């Protein structure tokens, strides 16, 4: 291979590796790490109520233990899958809408928060490419987790809308809202330890889509992701 071509190939391989590494970090963050956070939050809440002298009914302990145990099992299962293949296998074989139903059911079982889910528009594209499917699923997972951890939301709504050439996901909560940091440019005030929002934007970039975040203190939060699709 001539030198120029060799360099090009090497830089392509490096780019792929870099991209894959970013995806693995984000998958770990949005999957098992968020499940562990949810488990920790539930234990902390019980502990702090008990420290304040509240008599907690035994049914509530039972329910919390069940939820925490489900969260730990699910995060362990994901970590095991990562160690085996670096990619939870279900993504390749399952339909996105089915996977989202499963995610919301799991969210409800483990947090007690119900998700209102609607699918609209033209019939689902039969072959949403794998990177797009993973992007939408993981963003949904992180947005639900953020709403649960930070927003004190009572209600979470997810809409998946398909139109020719595009699939659009919105995830909205009616929680406390916040002043979102600029996600790009010299004014960006991202803190290194906050991976979630930055990760959403990075994931969308990798599949050539757009990402918007609307939030205001007192007015809830909505994220909108649009991904181009073909066929
Ligand atoms: N739905 C939401 N409602 C209210 N505040 C939010 C919401 N989503 C994010 N935030 C605020 O934005 C901050 C950054 O969110 P981000 O997801 O990037 O990081 P994080 O959730 O704190 O940590 P992690 O890296 O585990 O995701 C949060 O700490 C929180 O203050
Ligand atoms: Mg987060």
C-alpha cells in the first residue's frame, strides 16, 4: 500500500477505535452506572428517613429491597455482557419499540415512576441501523435516569415519531427544570464529572443527527433527538 494510503487507513482505524471507545464508555455510563445510582438513591432515601426518626413500614422496606435487588441484577447482567462482547446482544436482534417498552417497564419496576410512551408517524422503519437504535435507546435511558435523579419528576413522557427520512425522540419530564449549560463552543461550562448530557450530544453527533435540550427552572425538561434514516 503506498505511504499516503497507509496513513489514511491507519488514521481511519484510529478513528474507529476512538469512536468505539467513546461508545463503550457511554454505554457503561448510561446503562449499569445509572442503575447503580438509582439503587443508591433508594437506599439513601430510606436511610435518611430512618435517621430522622421516621417509622418506615416493613412493606416499604420490602419494596425497596426488591427494587434495589432488580437494579443490581440488571446492572450486573449488563456488565457481564460487556465483558463478553462489549455490546449487549439484544440490540442487534430486537425491535427498538419493543426494547423501549422493556426499558420503561424496568424503570417503573425499579423506581416506581410511570413512563407515558407513544409511537406516532409513518410505520416504524424496519431496519433502523444498529448505531441509531443504540443511540436512541441509550439517550432514553440516560434522560429517564436524569429525570428520576435530578428532577423529582412525577411524570415522564416519551414520544417516538417517524417521518420519511427521519426518526425523532422526545423525552420530557415535569420536574424542577434547570438552567442547561451550553453544550458546545468556547462558552461551554461542562464539568468533567458530568458525562450524561455531553454523552447524549456525542452519541447524536456520531450518527449525524441533532440534539436539543429545553429546560428552565420550574418548567421541566425536554430533550429532542432527530436522526436521519434511509429506506
Ligand atoms: N431532567 C433534569 N431535570 C433537572 N436537572 C437536570 C436534568 N437533567 C440534568 N440535570 C442537571 O444537569 C446536570 C448534568 O447532567 P448530566 O446527566 O450531564 O450529569 P449527572 O446526571 O449529574 O451525572 P452523570 O455523569 O452520572 O450523568 C445534573 O447534575 C443536573 O443538575
Ligand atoms: Mg446524568
